[in-house]
C-alpha cells in the first residue's frame, strides 16, 4: 500500500489514540532529551525577562509567540531550519542559549505534526518500503541489552528515534504539495548563501573557512547543497538571462566551498553539478561559462593556501582519508568479530583504543554492522536501494509533471549516500535519512498531478522552463 495523502475526517476514537500516542512520545522526548536543559532554560528566561522593562518583555513575548505560530503553521520551513541550526549552534555567541536549538526546532515540529494530525484528521500511511526500518530499529533496541555502556547507547537510540526520526517520517506529514518541498529547499538555499557570505570575512586570514560552529566541513556541506539545489532545481525552470543573474550568487558559494577545503563537499558538488547538466543539457553552456569565469576571477580572491593544500591531498587518497582509514579498518575488524549482533548501539567507541577520537567508523554500513550486526547493515542497504530505485523510476518517466524536482532529489540521493560512506554517524546523517524519504513522497504527489500541480503554480507551463526534450 503506497502512502495515502488524502485528507479525511477520522472518528474521535482514532483522534484519541493519536493523542495518547503523541503524549507518550512527547513525554519520552522531554524526559530523555529536554530534562537536563529545562531548569537552566527556565532560570535563564526568568533572568532575561527580569532584567527588561515590562513593556519590552511583553513585546518580546508576543514576538516569540508570533514566530512560533508561523513556524508551526509552515512546518516545512521549520523542518529546513532543523537541518540548518546544527551549522550555527556551535557559535560562541550562542553559548548562553538556554535551550539546544536542534531540540527547540524539533519540539516545534512535534507540535506542528500533532496539530496537523489531530486538527485536520489527516491520514498518514508510510510506504511499504519503510518495512526495512523495522529490523534496524529492532536491533537497535535489542542491542541495548549488551551494549558496553547502556546510558550512552540509550541516548543514541533515543536521539535516532526522536530527532533523526523527524527527517524519516516528517516529510509524509508536512509535504502534501510539491510547493512545500520547494519551499523547504529554498530555505536551505538561503541558509547556505548566508553561511557563505558570512565566511567571506575570512578571506586572506590564511586559515580555512569555517561555519559559525567552527567546522569547515559544515560550511562545505551547506555550500555544496545550496549549489546543487540552485543548479538542479532553480536553473532548469528559468531562462538563460535569468540564470546569468544568479552567477554572482554561485560565485559566493564556490568561494566558500573552496575556502572550506572540504574535500568531499567539493568533489560531490562538482559531480552533482556535472550530472545535472547531463540530465538537463542546456546547463552545459552554464558550466562552460562558469568554468571560464572561475579561471579568471578566482585568483583575484585571497582564498587561503591552506584550503588549496587540503584539497590537493585528493591526489593522494591514502593521505586524504587520514585517520578515517584507521577508523574504517577498526570498523571492519569489529564487524567481522561480531557479525550477527554487533557490540551494541554506541558500543564502537567503547571497544576502540580511544572512545573520544575513535567514536564511530565514519562509514554508516560499518557503523551499523559493528554495533548492531549484519541485519541492521542490510536494512540500511535495502532502504538506500529502494529509495534509489524509486527515484530512477521517476527519472525514466517521460511526462513527469515536475522533472526538475525529480532530478534534484536524485542528485541529493547521490550526495547523501556518498557522504554516509566517509563521514558522520547515524544521527549526524539526519539529512540523509530525510532525503531517502523524498522519492516516496514524490511518488504519491506525482501520481496525482491534478492535486499537487493545482497547489503548485510553479509546476505549470506558465513558468520559464527548459523544454523537457532538452
């Protein structure tokens, strides 16, 4: 049974069941993740309000309520912020923030989901391919019985269910039109551009560019995703002259991408941009122009030599991998020694030489295999396979109502899969789990074009689109 996106009024008994389940979920979420931060947040909020004039405090409170209402009303924007806040919350200026920004946006998404399901009676059915998540979740729970550190394992499991689960299930709740998917992507583009502009202040300081959180990899990832989205989602829908106006924006993103020195981000962005041009051939002209401009313009900017040196290591794969080679080798060793059950969720760090440095294998298949066994690893492989299969099927359809969006999702699948092979653990890769869901969301939306296109004028023939024959 495919996802059913129709809206229907459910009887109050069903709504009551939803309410009970929602309260239990949110209570567990609060106890597991918010409990430790609740008291400091309360103290900080009271102290802040106490130091202000009553009128000013009242205005700030009203403003906060208005913003919260808008974020609940337009949850697709909040969902995009959920993936962006991790790139900025490490900024020292936010050190005094009374709450974790990721948790705060997750809480708003939870409220929005509850409102949408209970108030509108929307019926949600996950695609049949989501069956492959069950073995992974089962092994995650079972492995808590033998993990070397139960508290650490429980935290990792709860974060996957409560936080990473938002990216897995959220799209089926919030994306009922292609317009909302596009709005989500536009917020990611704006966030990537903002981070890129912020990094320009680091030109000429001799060090690699970093995001506000202090990590160059996060700046590289944000810039790469923004580039891919502009190139694959926006450019095919506008004429050449309009695309030329975007070139300076692309230039800022390229400078930030190169300045970050992020090797994976640069390689994956280049690969996806090239594939986008293959799938939409008029963009080949843009690639030729942009390459020519880059050869002339880039020497005029003081991109740090450290960034170029870091990128130069790509010519020597062993050097480029660095400690990741040792981490992956340890992952292979642990997986081979415990192939059936693994060592328990979050157990990899506790059987490694150093639980701080050797905390995960930087390869999701090895991580799942080493910690939860071959069943969990195969579950991931099957989830990725079915997602790619559905996306490729949509690419092969000649009269796809929104071909640019289909191509964009396919390119993002390539990006996140490559990322999962060399970086991040299962909770760091929340954006990957989110992207895996998009082909299934598009399947239902594109199967009812009269519904999705009616709500999304941008998909009509009135926009300036490159002909599909191209």
